[in-house]
């Protein structure tokens, strides 16, 4: 890609409704390019490795108004560090992790924003709750009062066609609605973290509220 980051963002933005939050996924992207994205108006960055995020945050200390989103697989032993570094965690994928984050959040005096990662279709390569598993854990999740559980996150299995991808996103939105109707005291279902470079246009059609875009902004990684 020969265009600049700001050119690419200028192409992407008109395809996003104003209500959709654009998270620039900067994993494996050097901080110089993140600064370019920042200059072009990006304030939300997504990372999937704790160590990488820690060193980038140190390098970007002069940009204080960034919201940091963790989007990767989070091991329990990194949970404390994740809470220290990130405002949002999109990839909370089982009850024990949620409960551990809840305990640590109390100790650290933080109230992180959380999405619960769900698998609408079976996918051995991905973490996350299946729908029945999530429904069974809702009461326990509602007890995690130090977490601001905001909604659901999903990644469709690899190799689906557009219609199948739409169905995954649409069913995720309907699941969030179904959960919202249960009127749990604490748990919110306003946010949907769905859509990456290859499928965000489908996620927008299905009513996503946050897209996580890497390649289409920064170019191919690695
Ligand atoms: C890498 C990654 C993205 C961004 O993927 P692109 O295809 O580069 O846009 C989004 N979400 C998650 C969870 C990722 O790991």
C-alpha cells in the first residue's frame, strides 16, 4: 500500500456510522506509525501482547489521551498487568478470568471496561463462551461488580462466506439483546466488538458498535 495512514483512515471513516468506535489495532506496528494514526485523529489503540503494549505505552507517554484496548488471549498470570495497562479488555473468555480480574480490579482500585468473548459457531481455534455456557454464567458474571461489563465480542471462524459472517454478527447482536432483557443488575449489553479489516463492513450492517481494524489502517504486519 502506498497511501498514507491518514489517507487510509479518510477512506475508512465514511463507511462507519458516527456511533461506531474505530479501534486501531497496532499489534506489531512500530510507534512511529501509531503517532501518524494519532495525528490523523485515532485515540483508541488495540494490542494483544502485554509486554509489547507496556513498552509502547512508555514510548508514547507524551500522548496522554489514548484509550488502550486489550484484544488478545489473556492468561490469568498477566491479568494484573493487563489491568494496569488497559482501559478496555475485549477478550474476557471464561468465568474464572472474569472473577480474577474482578478481585484484582478491587485491589488496584480500577473499574475496567469489559467485553465477553463469545463463539456463536464451534471454533476449536478460538477462546470464548459458547452461547449455553455464557447463559449459564450470567448470574456469576453479574456479581463481578468491579468490572464494567459492557457487551459482547466475537470473531467469526475462518473461511465463512459473507452471509455466514453476517449471521454470526447478527446472532451476537441478538444474544446481547436477549441478555439485556434479563435485567441483570450490573451487567450491561450496549457494546458489540465485532469486525476486523476483512469483515468490518458486514459487522456494520449487523449493528456493531466497535470495529477492531489493523491491516487496513497500518498495512500488512510482519
Ligand atoms: C489482529 C486482530 C485484529 C485486527 O485484524 P486485521 O485483520 O489486521 O484488521 C482484530 N481483532 C483481534 C482480536 C485481532 O487479534
